[in-house]
C-alpha cells in the first residue's frame, strides 16, 4: 500500500483556503485521493467531515486575520487562494484586496512558491465589473511578487441558481444579465478538478492565465429552456433592470458599495467576450441540464 506524502515535504505542501466551499471541498478530496495531505485554512474545523478532518493538516483561523494567513501559508509550495469576501460586505472590493494582502506579502518574500488564484472571467477588464474588479486587482498584485502564479478565470457558476430557489419553485428565472448574450457557465466541481490538477502539476512557471468555461456558452433564454426540460416544469425568464436590483438590495439593508459591487458584475458583463477562447484546455464536461436534474430538481421537489 502506498504511503501518503509526508506533510513536511515542502515540494508537495499545498495550502487550500475555503476547504468547505463548493470548489475547495472538491480540491481537498482530490488531493487526498492523490496521496497528498493538504494544509487547510478553516474558521470552523467542525464543518469538515470527520474522515477529511483526520486526513488533513488543519489550521484554524479567519482569512481576514492577516497574521493567521501569513503564518499559515509560510513555507508552502502551492496555495489555492479563494477570496472569501461576500458580495454583501461593506466595501467588498477593498475588503477583498486587504484580505489577500498577507498572501501577496508572503509570495513577495519568497515564503510561498506558487499561487493558484480562483479568479473570474471579466477580471481582465480590471475596472467596471463590480466586485470582480477586486479579482483583477489581486491578479495584478500577485503578478508583481515574482512568484509563479496561475489565474483561473472561471465562468458563471451553475450553483448561482441555488440563490433563487423560491423563484425557480414558481417557474421564474430572474436576471439582470442580457438575455441574448451568450456567456460560459460552469459546474464548480469541474473547477475543482482543474484546480487540483494544476496544484499537483510541477511543470508550470511564471504567470499563467487559464479560463474554465464549462461545456458551452449559454444565453439566459437558453438557460430557461434547459431548466424547463431538466426540472420537468415550465421556467420563464424575468428580466429586471439595474435600478430594480439596486432597490431590492437597498431594501435588504446592503450598504451602497455592496449594492454597486453586485449590480456592476451584471452590468459590466453584458458585452463581455472572455479574453481566453474556448478550446480543449478551457472547456469542462458537465452540462447544465444534467447538473440541474441531479442537483436542482430534488431541492425543488422536496
């Protein structure tokens, strides 16, 4: 029986942030299956299942604690950085940049050799895409450190649909995105597959950018039709204006900077053509219809 890689082996030491998230949890599982014991940064270790907790190097702390982050990533060969800042945070872009600062400092000081950043399509615009602007800023900061960095610019998550289960249960898909503009959609599990593969590979150097586009570009009209078929119920599109979204978010009590950060993501993406083309490397396999039937339909039928 093969032995797991010693966690003290710096050549294979891998740090995973947000290890209980949709992408992070997939990455941790794949690393464990590859025989690597990752170092996971987690605020509440109880959120890790018992089997996982026994097999990883747990560092308990908050990613907004600069001292904790700097200590936790020190000496790592590779770090997966997933920005933990919620879109609803007060001044989310500033918070995202401040939260990433200790990682940037560690990379600049040579305490971290490689960083894989979970970025987003639109980050290449640098400005005008709401909270995504923060990811563009983090890309620039990491690029200047001299460390090996990989920016994974990910598509629109399938799981964003889970934020409106009430509307979907009534057969309504609400969006402020342009209904006829095709955009890439992706399953977070597929992102996790790409991340784990890149973390385990020792061949890439310098600055790299790779998109994770999912299997196809879809308009919101097409998404509504796919959901109609996958869910076995009619789903119609409900288009809302930026001002309507602003009013809803303000009524919910979000601060102005958070409101504009959320509105800006849709407004700045309406004419977006991703910098990285769709090709063998950027296309992942899971179709939206299959995901919706397996993951979304049981939640609506329950």
